């Protein structure tokens, strides 16, 4: 086994067996410390190569588990034969419009592809697997990270990117229909990422073409790639902390009515079992009823609150969101005072040492803003930059899957020839060896 395959192999085995690191090391009869060293990046001084006998033993366990009872089978291998892009297709096309396209199994297959992408995202390896392919990023609404990270992910696989931003410089200001725009651009490029202020508009783009279309956010509708990277982040954080997503307590706070990231994330989380959701929103900005019904039908517990101090207690994940003022129809934000801010004092008073604080970003960092405070920036519980970092391998995995090259990536990798830092940000060293 190549060294970079070792991490991917072990992570995938833990996911398929639905075991935490502690339980997995017990199951395969090795010390947790040894397992940790096998999971480290190769560049870490403490990285160790896993003995062959261990991989043989893990493979034997996985093969045995796959023949167990139907109940466990859905958690273990039970892979449908169809390529992943067919399993998640939208109206028979390789397009990503909604998280509803995923089952727990197909999501975990995508996470396996994401793990494979990590050495490229971390700038240890390069790949040209999408050489010659061109992506159009059509963003008709403000964006920084989504547009750049989709573009960077495509480039890191060897493709090229064309961007357009806003309506001002688009022919849509001349009355061009979505159908025409989509069909025309599809003649120029091999994939489209579209963000649009109206719910349903990205679907219209997708219907007018057969090339891969990815929803980069459609008004207050959905934002599937953000939810996938959020869930991938949760899974990695929980793996480090020895927790499982099944049974977790997830708190979502802020504008739950217009926040498309939380709409997609809560539906994805509902694929897991026995979750407890606490939804904290100011009056008038609660989670839409149709989403609440669906979560409740999945057997999860949903509590709603307007108080941060009450709702945050016992949270495994605190997912904060920005107030989407630009989408307000006739809502007022009275009652949404600065004491709604999630800051260091609030987290210290209500949460434990292993609570994880997340946000899709951007956050309003101005003093007194009703958002996630910047005073948590050096707190290791703040996972917002680990989320943004994970956006690259997740989006690479989405492109590779939709364009049908996900099984060739591993063999296409070469070592990088330039020098880059091991840790991108000043606080990342805290997690050296833990991810
Ligand atoms: C979000 C969005 O655009 O939906 N940002 C993002 O893509 N990460 C959240 C927001 O704008 O508040």
C-alpha cells in the first residue's frame, strides 16, 4: 500500500464500520497511539507506516461484516455497483442540485474520494486528471469563497476556469433567458457552477444542458456543496474527538429561514440516526415548516428556542449563521439584539471543551454584530477555517465524480515541485497530528 493510501484506507474502514478511533483500535487490537501515527500526514515527524498484517486483518473484518445481517449491511459495505455519479444523478444527468440526491452510503463514498484528494489539497501532490477541461463559474450573486474554491479545486485537478460575476456584465441584462445562457455556455465549457438569487433558477440552468451543473446556492433554497463540506468537517472533527454523528446534539443558530446552508445541512445530517437538533432563531426567522416535518419524520428530536444561553447547553456542534438581510421581505429584526452574539464568553459559559463551533462564512465581524464573534479566533474549538480548507478536497471530489475520473485520481498524482507551508494558518499547528 502506498503511504498516502494508508490514511484513506483507515478512514474509509472506520466509516464503513461506523466506529470511532478508540473503538476501531480496540476492534483491530492495536493501541490508539499506534493508530494515530498511521493516520498522520506523511510529512509529520511522527508518521508511521502501518504493518501489512494490519491492512490484511482490516480487510478480513470488512469482508466478514459485509455478509452480516441486513441491518448492519446498510452501514457496512453494501456498495451498489453503479458508478457514484449514476447513484447521485439528477434527472439522469451528472448534476448536483440538492442534497436530496444523496443516501448515507453515496455520501460516504464521496467522502472516500474526498480523502483521496487531501494530499493534492494540502499541496503535497499534483494531478492533471482534468487537463483540457474547462469550468464556467457563473455567479449572479455575491460570493468569495464558494467561487474561488470551486475554481481552485478545478485548477488543482489540471482544469481551467472562466468566471463571470453579477448581472451587470451578463447578457441577462439584455433580456436573455436562462435557457439560452445555459445552452450557449455549455457549448464552451465542460462543467458549470451556478449561483443565483432566485430559488429554482439553477434547476432551470440544469434542465437546459446535459453537462454537469452544480448548484452554488440558489436564493434561500439549497447550497449542497457547502453542506457536504460541513458534514465532512463534522465527521473529521468527531473522528478526532472519538464521537459518532449518530446520536449527536447539533445546535443551529441565526437566520434559519433564509440560510440555505442550514437547509441543506440539516437534511444531510438527517441521513444519520437519532440526532437531537436545537434550532435557535429570532422570532420570524425560524426553520421552514416543511424541513422541520421531514426531520421529525426521520425520528430525530427537534427543539426550537429563541435563547442562546439555554439552547447551546450540551451541544456537540454549534453551527452559527449570518442574518440574510438581503433576502428579507417584510421581516423586522427587532428582538435580535447583540446579546444574540455567539462569542467566547457565551461558549465558555454553555459548552464543553470538545464542542465544535462552525459557520459557513462570511460572518459579520463588526463590533456588536449579531453573528459569530471574532474573539473566538484562537480557540481550537472554532472549526471555521478547517471548514473552508475542506471545501477544496470536497469540491475536487464532486468534480472528479461528476466528470467520471474519481477512480483515476490516485494513480495520476505526482509530488509537488514547489515549497509550501505545512500549516496554512498561524493556529493550525494545534491540530498537527490530530487530523
Ligand atoms: C453562504 C451562502 O452564500 O449561502 N456562504 C457560503 O457560500 N459559504 C452563507 C451566507 O451568505 O451567509
